[in-house]
C-alpha cells in the first residue's frame, strides 16, 4: 500500500476551534494507523486576516493535544519561492487558466464571479489575476471516502475562480491543491463547507496532471441551540475550553466522537487507542450534536483518573486564595468526585476558606435543628478530633434521643457548610479544625434562635 500522508492545513487567523481539532485528530489517526505521515501546513497567504501570533498558537494547540507533526510547511515562504506563481503560469500556458483584469467590486467579491464564464477568458491577456478556465458540457466527479459515495457536478454550473490574485498572492484554490500534489498528500480531510469548491479543486488537480488525493468531507457539527455550531453564538474555541478547566484528553475524546464511531460502541479513547482502532468506515453520515452533557461527563471521568497529587497541580491555577499544597492535599480528595471541570474548584471549596451564609430555608425544622446542633456542640467540644471519635459520639447521641440519622446530619451539614450538598461532613470538619467547626455550629444556633 502507498504511504499515507495526510495534512492539517489551518490559517493563522484566530484561535483553533472544535472543528479544526476534529479535522486534525482524524487526519492524524488516518496517517498514524497506517504508519504514515502527518503534515502541518500553515496556510497564511491571506494577509488581511493574518494573525502574527497564529502560527505559535496552532503549534501550541497541536502539542497540547499530542498531535505531533512529521513535517511543517508555511505557505508564505513557499509563495516567496515562486511556487504558486510558477504553477499559475503553467496552467495559463497549458490553456487551463487565463489572465483577467476585471476589478473586484469589493473585498468580499475578490476571487468570485457573479457570472459563470469570465468575460476575460478569451481576450488573450498577458497579465492580471489568473483565473481557472472551466470547460463546458462536462461532468466532474469523485468518490468521497467519508460520505462513501460518488459526488458529481456539471461543469456548466461551475464558476471560473481566481487562482492567483493580481498582487501575486495565491487563493486557497491554487495554493492548497498545488501543495497537496507537491507534498504527495494521499488523503484530504476537510469540513463539509468546502464541498461547493470541490469541482474547482478537482479541475486544478487534473490540470496539473498528477494523481488526485482521496478527498473526504466531514459532517457539520450541530449546536444544541439549533443549526450548525457557530463561532458567534456558541462556545467553540479549544483554548476557551481549556481555560474553563476541561482537560485536553477529555476534549480530544469528545471531539473524536463528533462524527466517528467504532463498531463496538467504545466511548473512552486515549489518542493512542484511537489511532490503533481507527477505521475510515467509522465516519458517520449524520451530523453530530455538540452535547455539553457528554463533554462534562467525559471531563469528570478523566478528572477522576488523576491521582490526588496530579489533581492538586491541575487545580492550582483556579485557586483564588493563597493555599499551601498541604491544605490542597486535604481538600482535593473531598471534592474530586464532584468536579466536572477544574474551574468548579473555587465554588466547591469556598466553605473551607470562609464561613457560609446561612439560609433559614435550608433547615427543615428550625426548632429541632437547634436541638441537633446543641447536642453536636456538647459532644464536639470534648471529643478527640478524629473521624471515629466524632462519628461514634454523635451516633450515640442521635440514638439516645430517637432522632432520624439523616435529619440530624443534615442540620449539622447546613450549619457547618451552608449547603445541603457538600463534601463528606466529618472529613470537612477535620479539615476545618475543631475550633472553626464549633464556631460555625454555635453561629447557626444563634441564627436559628433569632428566627424565633
């Protein structure tokens, strides 16, 4: 089998979004599953949208997710070497392209014709922008290896796209196809939004006289708000998810399942496992839905795979107080099972750093709660500060009064933590210490007494 070479070809025009990451990991897996090569190509010839920090951001993002490239190319450097100019001139000399001097009406229309056959195509011009000469009355088709079907166009419906602008900069149509051939890319994976441009790309590939790469168009990712996932409306940028405390391995696992599924319905994948099990037949034809619930579930799972020591280091950027590692080592295990994302750490651990605001509505029976807390105060004031001593003494008191265990500990939980859903109560009091725990219980007694 011929060497599999895939490429991830982003433009450095902004942050990497979920769709970019999905394309990258699928291209990576397709290559590496077949002992092939994964190429990073920076498509930075759009000078108006170029972000100087973009290339560094792209490299950092791919490294974060473990998507290490075998070769790196930067199109602006290739432009300086005259590669695209030479290709355009060859297409003109072969009769497959022509010079055009029609001015673009505005920036958005540059490289786009409102009529299918450009008025300059038969004028024999020798300078200007270079446009593709599209033949009439022909069919052009390819087999899409993602969709697993043949897609065809009548060339009478294909417009004559700009390949090289008058300033010497190539458009995507020329630069990407030229590079795919010169870099011997065997498989192109890209978003479904490139489908309308595919007949143009097929013509360029055919005119340059080389074997076409296999092309596959990935499904659109749908938003839970309706329609396609949108940069303007939805959370889509990888860095934003990481800043919220989503783990790279969770985000990558989530993205893997947005358009691909294994035959055995496995849901948990490391990158290595995905590469090993990757099969192009697993690409799905239906548009996947971006599910926050699924992402949160995966992130919680991967958080719980971390050791306490690892998790302490991960939550540190989200800790607002000046806290020692020793203190974090006491707290982190108590809330580990409740963490959905790392940014939840402050809200789940605030009770360890400041007394809670008490809410009378959290106490089902205020009078009974006062009795519960009074007994707790009496026992905890003299009890050794160990889990066994605390719980043994409290259970004896509950039994002697005939109280319901759940009711008693809910009164104590609300008094100490200010909430009905908290980390394990005894372990929380052990971290708070005897003095602070008793202070909170007495404050709750006073609070309830004033409700009288």
